[in-house]
């Protein structure tokens, strides 16, 4: 009797589990199919990531091309087209083993020749490659699936730059035949390894990608850009819609499933709409106040410190961004969660609102009461409203301010000059994989800060040390010193971090809010 | 004065309404500091996008500034721009129009140049000039005056031409009056009515175009209040904070409408051809 019961129980269990698994499988099947319509804010000039610094290109072409290494959700470097890697000779040699079964869009298997050809092109013309090139020796093909990167001197950020999420710096693998055909010219025939392949591009209108049926996903678990990518959708259409309100109404009426960068102040309205979900990208932009370190009064560090004390950062947050869920105060260059985050950066000066101290410091710096010129863009909400709010706060404590708001090209032209401006507000990308490629600092007197003093040379020294240090712990200590130095000299400083808002239809499932939108692993219901 | 006499006689309703509105608007802008405790440019961002309430009659904008206050000061800017543009166009247009009308020798050259200028819409000329000279109140005034004066010059020229051969001008000349005396004493005085009508329309147009230029970002520089710039700012917040766009929009409508009504009414009163229709 007992035996019979047990047997029937087992049979029941088997039947039950079969039933469940079949429904799960069926669900999995159901996910495939459909055309995804998205609305992006800017059109692009071409689709060759190596030939441009326009981050829109990589946002789209990430579906077509993949990197040797990619970042996962927590900004951990993960081999992607690479199977494994090894660092030898104290960081002078990187041996990389490739995955052997990866098929490209032309039907051939990806091998070392494709990687070598792509890498040489990247080194020569890509913005990221050009950072690496001065330290690099050569790339060697060991056999069909093994490559060796050799350096002349230790260059610690190498792998992080290979997978960099900063505008188009990432190294992606293209078919050798395409590189032979185009050389360093702009590529308009796209053969990669990604889950989607290029189908059609109508300039200023749309880019259409279709599923690559023979796609070979990475064996690792999917997480943001790294690991398994499943192309559920048949087709992805990227529409270029510059007007934010048009993108919004497109999603509201169901024409688009996804819209990039919509007005943050309409958040509540989207929230009330049952068909729309808000997608808040975690603060991936910084609002950076940059001083002209060459011109009085900001050729003196006390004057620069004074401005940090003179500003009420929280009030600035409300004025330049608005709803507090879209911004947070953050003194460090790298956000919380980033391995390079320094939690006590700027303590004692960041977020300390002390107008009296500001006045004392200005006096100490010998400020003569001349009007201070704020140079800022008028098209971007953060730049425009931030500059107006900073002017207001400085005027409240009796500092004379002249506001100069221009369109982007004029701002870029004017800030490149050594005189004519004192302060400049600019958005910086927060998600940087390596402290070395921090956007604001490229060396004494380079870029726009015109910072040239004893302090700036010390900063040069810190960066030179960071470049040679491969050990994380040691390197982190250098980053701490860099942060301390930055908050002492204050050639520029971060006011706050802020988020961007995208919206999507509820039909679009499994969407993850990455620093660049991506649509593998998502499906339509 | 001719105008006042006629007004007493006919009591034109357009003019009555528009003058009442204009008096209200002008006193609002003149007495702005007395009517509000707020400063039009000082931020209070923690109080942003507040709906209309007792403290903020028309709500606050995205910097937490009081919209009622900004409208009063914005109106001030509009009126300043309008008056300055009218004065400048009358002076420029007057000089050019009189020279062209009174001296037929150079009439053709001047008029062809003005024709060429009038081939472009005024707002396009103003936008290009503002873009070249840069934004700012003074530049806007100059750009708009430059855009409007050809039309004024044309009107004054035709008035001069129709008057200068009349008998009383001939008799003045026969009595030995010189050109300047004839122009100021006999011609200009008698061509005042079309100039006044056109000046009123220019006033309205200047307010509207200042708003348009500020809306496009080449007008009054922020944070100084301007009705047009307030409408631009409000666009993003139209759905969440409709009071931001309604208030400056209404102000633009009121001021432009009342000036246009005034212009229409004045034309009715002063145009001899319309006398009969008025009497009915």
C-alpha cells in the first residue's frame, strides 16, 4: 500500500514537473518576435564608432558589434568575445584567448585576424585607442584564437579602456574584410558579431536592425553589456526625433515603445499613465563648475575655494534639475558603487554653505570686485538653469556676475580662450571605468581649465603614478590623493550628480536602465 | 488737438476700451515695486512650480520666482522696448521719408533701397541683427527699429508728397519760408495722423516681436524678465504648471490687442474718408 502511494506520488511529481517545464518553455518561445520602435533624441552623422566621439553611435551599434571585454551592471570588467586573459611581465604583456565558436554577420567564424585588424584600426583612429597608442608596442597573433598585446611601458587602464562606456572609446571587433575594404575611412558596411545586424540607415530619419539568426551568445550570465544577449525582437527601429515633446507623445499614443531623454518635470504625468513606465537612469551625469585658472581672481586657489563655500548646492539642485529624485549631492568624481568611489572626498568644503567664509577667502585672494563672467550653454536645461541659479546665489552675497549664455558651438569656441570668462558650467559623464580617463584632467595647462601652477604639476605627478600602478589597492590610494588634491586646489568641482529620464511602454519587458539603452534580452508582450 | 476733439464728438468704443486697458497695464508696470514684495530675478528654488496661492498670486516658476512679479517687470521691459522702438522708427523713418518725399531728385534711390529692405519680413531682419549684435535690450531695440523704419518712411513720404503741392504750402513758399520751416510747420503738422496710427501699430508689433525674439533666445538675456522668454521657459512645464504659460501669454495678448484696437480706433477717427461711416 505504502509502495503504491509512493509510486503514484512520484508519477504525479513527474507529470507535474513536465507540465510546468512545458509552459515555461512555451513562454520562452512566446517572447520571440515583434518590431521595436524607439525614439532617440539626436541623429548621427554615420555609424562608425571609431571615427566619432558621438555616444549615440555606440548606443545603437552596441547591438551590432561586441567588445573583447564588456562591463556588467556593477562596472566589473567581463570577458565577452574573449574567453579568458592573462596579464604577464608585470603588466607589459596581455595574453587573450578568444571564444572559438563566434559567428560573424558574413557567416564566417571570428578569429584572431579579425581582432588584430580591428585593433590596429582602433589604435590609430579611435579616441580611446589614441590614449593607449603612446604606451603601446605591438599586437601579435599567436595562433587562430590567441592574441598577445605588448606594451612599451606599464599602462594600467588598458583593459578598462578596451571596454570603456565613454563615447565610442570601446574596442569592438569587426570583420577583417571590412577593414581591408575601408581602412581608416568611415565604414558603411557593417559586419560584426552582435545579436542584431545592420539592415537600413536613412540619415536623419532612422536606423533599422534585424535579428542575427546565427548569433552565438556568451556563455556567461547576462548583466548589462556583459554575458548572454538574447535577441528576442525581430527588428529594432531607432527613430531620430529631436523634439522632446514629439518623443513623449509618440510613446503616449503607442507609436514608440521607448523614448530617450524626456523632460524630467513631466515625471508625474507619465506615472499616472498606465501604459507608460518611467526609466530613471541612475545619476550618470555630473554638473561640473569649471574655473578659468589663468585669469584673476581664479588664478588664486582661495578664490576658487570661496565659490564652493558661496554656493548652496541643495538649492542649486532644485533650480537646475528640479525634483530631488533626479539628483543627489556627490563630492567624488566616481559614484557610489564604482570601485574608485572615494566617500570622504571634499569633506569640510563640499556642501558647506558659508558665505562669510567665502567673503574672507575672496578677500584673501585679493578679489577686486570685478564682475565675474559665467559662460554657459543655453540649450541644455542643466547648463542654462544652473548658470542662472549660480548667478543669483553669488549676487545675493554681493558678488557682481555677468551671465553669458550661448549656443553650444559658441560656448565651445569661447571657453577655449584664455580670457573673457571666469566660470563655466558643463555636464560630465559620471560613468568612467578608470580614474585615468577622467574627463576633466588631461595635464597641466591642457583642456580648458588653463590650470598651470605648482599644484597642477603635483596633479601631473599623481596621474603619472596612477598610470604605472597595476595593483588595485595601491591605485585606490593614489585616487584618494587625487581627490584630496582636487578639493584643495579646486580647479573645477562637481556640484551634484543627476539622472536622465527615459520612458517606455509597459509592453516592453525586461528592459534594464543602463548608461546607454540596449534592447537585447528585452521582448514585447 | 484734432484727435481729442474728434474723440469727444464720437466716443469711439474701441478707443475707450483700449485706453482703459492700457492705463491699467502701464500703471501695473510703473508701480511694480509697490505692488509686490518679491524681486523678479531672485531665486527660491525650494519653492519651485508652486500653483497660484495667497503668497504667489500667479504661482512660481522653475526657479521659485514669483510669476506675478515677473509679469509686472516683464511688462515694463515690453513697454520700454515698445516706446523706444516707436521713437526711433519715427525719427529714422521721418528723416528718410521727408527727404525722399520733399526732394524728388533722390526719391528713387532711397525708395528702391527701402523696397529691398521691405522685401524681407521684419522679424527675419530683426532675428539676423540680434544674432549678429548679440542679445540684450539695447540691441533688440535697434534691431526692431531697423526692421520697422522702412514702412514708416514710406508712409511719411506719401504724406509729404500729397501735402507739399497744396496751395497753402505754395503760399508759404511764396512768402519766402525756407525748406525746414515748410517741412516742420506746414507738412509734418498736417501729416501727423497717419504717423500716429502707424506708431501705435509699431508699438504693438514691437511688443509682440520682442516676445518672439526672447522666445527664440535672441532677445532679453535671462534672468531679466521678459514676457516672451517666460513663455519659452514655460513650454517644458506646460503640462505640470500651466499657470506659467497662461499668465505671460495673457499679458502679451492684452497689451498687443489693446494697442491694435487703439490704432484701429484712431484710424477711424482721423481718416477723412471714413467720416461718413462713423456718423451712422
